[in-house]
């Protein structure tokens, strides 16, 4: 009875629209846009043509780079927060999620101010004498990666923090009693036990990074095209709904595969913890 309203809402506003979009993948584009209900598999063949395959590979590379950098930054931060006294943890966690209280576009536009040729970062580099001339930081792939890391970094920190904070404090002491150094304890005890949080954080960063089209549009200046931009353009500009739905289906399949990986890691962790 209590699950009914939530399940009904999910079915009507999530499941039905998704199934409707996915059903478009096997139809043709109308002459003036829309859908012609003639069965075809050409959309799938077209999705893996060199042009679109290149965009997909590039998108995977950018999303993977953003995820790796977010992990390199997020894990030490999450670990440090977990080691703080109880009274400070809540305050620091609130500071971590404060950016989510600001409009997404405003936060992205702030990076334009920072990375602009006449922006704050270039002023600092020139003022410190690190560069002789102002450099192009904006409208590059690096700017897109930096924007994605900034936007989704909290989604990496929070699940890792949850995993590290749940670890029993006696484990490092037991490792030290057995002659393990701090580094050995981290490599052999802390990190393996926090792996479910790491996998969850990586998925939380990778998936939205792959589908993001605002950051590549604003910080990439249209030079960096990702799958999210293609999906948007097919629906809103080219009015090729079937092909846009096919690209969306590829992303959904990838999403399901990643969550399956997360489930396997979590199940394996639970089994080993039970031993």
C-alpha cells in the first residue's frame, strides 16, 4: 500500500516515457521531423558509423578523465572527513554539498570568468610570472574536464565518505599490531573495504558526465561534442527523434552495465565481509 504511490509515479513519469523513447529506435525519421512508423534497424547501423563512433569514444575518454580526477581528489577528502571528530563532520559535509544549492548554469558560467583569456586565472599566472603571454584555457577539452570535475565532485566524495566512515576503528589498530605500516594498512585493509563506495562514486560521476551537454557547450565552446550534445541536437535541432532515441538507448545500456558492475562489487564485498 505504501509503495503504491511511488511505483505509480515511477511507472507513469519514468518507465512509460523511457519505453516510448526506446520504441522510436526501430522507426524512421519523418520527412519534416517526427517519426514514421516503418520498422528499420538503420539507426543502430548509423550510430556506429565512424563520425558518431568518434564522438562516443571521445565522450567516454572525457568522462573517464573527469572520473579519475574526481577520484584522485575525492578519496583523500572523504578519508580526511571520516577521520575528523564527530562534531566537525556534519559542518564539513554541509560545505561539500553547498554548491548544489546554487544554480547549475551559474556555477558553470563562473568557470568562464575563471578560465577566460582576461579571467582571474590568467591574471594570476601573468602576475606571478609563470607565463609571459595569456594562454587559452577556455573552450578546450581540459576546460570541459575541469568543469565536469567541479560539478560532480561531491557525488564522488559522499559515497566514499560513507564507506570509510563505516569501517571499524579497530581494524587499523589490528593491522598495526600485526606489524603493518600505515601505507600497508591503507592498501590491504582500508581501500579494499571502501571499494563499494569508490565504485558507486565513480558511477555517480561517470554517468552524468557522459550525458552532460551544458558543460561541453559552455566551456568547450561547441568545439568539444559529447554524446549528450548529440542526443539533444537530434531531438531539438535535427528533429531526428529515432536516431536521438538510439543514441539514448546506447547510454541506457551503458548505465545498466555500470550498475550491474556496482551490484557485483557490492555482493562480493558483502560475502567477503560475512566471512
